[in-house]
């Protein structure tokens, strides 16, 4: 149900601010593939040039073909010029709330980012906050715009995709939309109905917590699995074998995840945002953080007890924060590397997808020059790894058990 923005005096149906990133770009090309005219505004000039060349600045399954299709159809443009914001009927902002080195969220991040765009806002526009925000930020944005006499509608519609699955999930998952009034709520719903017929309506405050609850729930589940792994491993038992048995034809245990590094740009950050929101009384969230963030040190300590680690060269296979990704943001493989640099003779790292780290070696070089391997990210290509070296594989990617 695409709209004709030009009939309303706008050149674009949608302009995505921060549209060169992992959240904004898949959304932009998804809208364009559904027939909307889409503009991308991003500060990263290299990312914009890459997009306009028909390539993605990062790995996202199935997205390159869609990008090239919408570029060829003339439905997508990208620029570093912020004035493009004035040309869009719907402005989707994918700038979220970061957490600083003290684990404190910055509720001013989104309003501060909007300062760069507000001079380009026009009456009749709908501003959609898309990335995760600290509870109350939507209301804060509404008040700031009203105080400056900027008369535009505001909605919060959180993204829900998993990296690598955006071109599937943007169309298959229900879209949560929220706004302060029924007309704005209806307008936001109509925009996202271009992607899916399943629209879920909430108030902004409900939607803000819904997003944080979602990511925090996943983080806590991963922490439970990692704690179970530690319990089993300390007894010399294979957690993945136990998990497979208890979940076999038993639906109530089917959602128990395997052990592994729970990291990335969202789960840890959003759990800490929720902790701050509760005045640091979220004991379960803090405990999950200690378990998940502590797993790299636990593995190194177990290896140190088993091997003469100080005289061994260790290879880490996979530096992305998860399998089949090139995203190293908040990757625990790098935390593992830092710990090993103090405790091992040498650390060599490799990843088939990561291109932003010039210090990575080829897989062949790592295999030929280390004494011990650790699976950092469970990339599928490592499943066929044939080596005589000892391997610490908390993921059980190689199918040889998880005991370290």
C-alpha cells in the first residue's frame, strides 16, 4: 500500500536518518522494494558511496540483490547532505541510545542527533524513532520539538530484526508501532503496513519497554545457558549433550539455547539500560551481565589449568560477535583476545568475514602457527575444520563436545 509522497509536496515517501548502518539500510531498501521512494541520509561518506555503487557496507543475507534492484528502479537515493530530511514525508531515525564506559545510558543521544536535522523538518512530516531508546526519550523528543515550535508528528516503532535476517524478518515479523494520539498511531501503522499486515499498537512508553524487555530476555536466557555450561563443565560433563537430551521431544525445554559468547551491539547494552531505568535494582540483569561477560575469562582460566598457556600460541577462530556476521561491535572474541595477550605466549586471530581489522590473519596461517585453538564465533565454515590441534569449542560447533 505504497503512498505517493509527491502528491503531498515531498520528493520521498521515507528518508532514513542513519540509513547506511545495519538497521537503517535494510529498512530503507525494504521500503524501496515495496514501491516507496526512499532517501538515505548518513554521515559516513564511504558507506554512502558503497551503497550507491550497489554494494552493502556490511554483510546482510539477500540484501545486495534488493539494493541493486531498487537502485536500478530509481527508488533509492543516498547522500551525506542533511537537507534531504526536508524532502521526506516520513523521517525514520535509527540513532539509538548508547551506554558509556560506566554502563550508563545517554538519554540525550537521540535529541542531540536530532539537533542536526531539526532545521530541515517541515510541517506534515512524521518523525519515527526506530532504534532502541531509553524509556522516556520519545516523550522528551516530543517536548523538545514542541518547545521549539516544530509541528510534526512523532512515533516510536522499534526495530526487531536479527542481523543477517533483515530481508526476511522485516516482512514476516509483526511491527510494533506507538504514538501519543490515535491519528499519529494510524499514520505510523500505515507506513509499516507497507512491509507487513501484522501491526501491533502500543503507547510510546509501552513500546520502549517492549523493546528493552525483548533484548534483555534473550540476554538472560543466554546467561542461564552459560551458567549451566559452567556448572557442567566444572564437573567434566558436556553441557551440549545434556541440553540435547533434555530438549529431545520435550517442547518445554526446546527454547534453551546452547552456550556461547552472548554479545553484539544490543543485548548487553539494552540490559544495562533497563538496569539504569530501575535505579540499578535489576539484580537479574546485572547477574546475567556477569555470567555472559565473564565467560571469556572462565574459558581462559580453565585452559590455563589444563595447559602451560604461558608457553603456547593460541588461535581464535572468528572475531565477529556471532556466526555468519562481519560485525565486531561488542564482540567477546576481542575480550578473549585481550585476556589471552596477558596469559598466553602469542595470540593469532582470523575471521572469514571481518574486513575492518587489519591485524587478522588467514585461517591457514593461524592453523600453521598456533598450539591451541578457541572457537570465538561459530561460523559455518569452521564446522568442517580438520586439525590435530586441541580445540576449545564452547559452541560444540565441531560436534566433539564442549568440555574444556
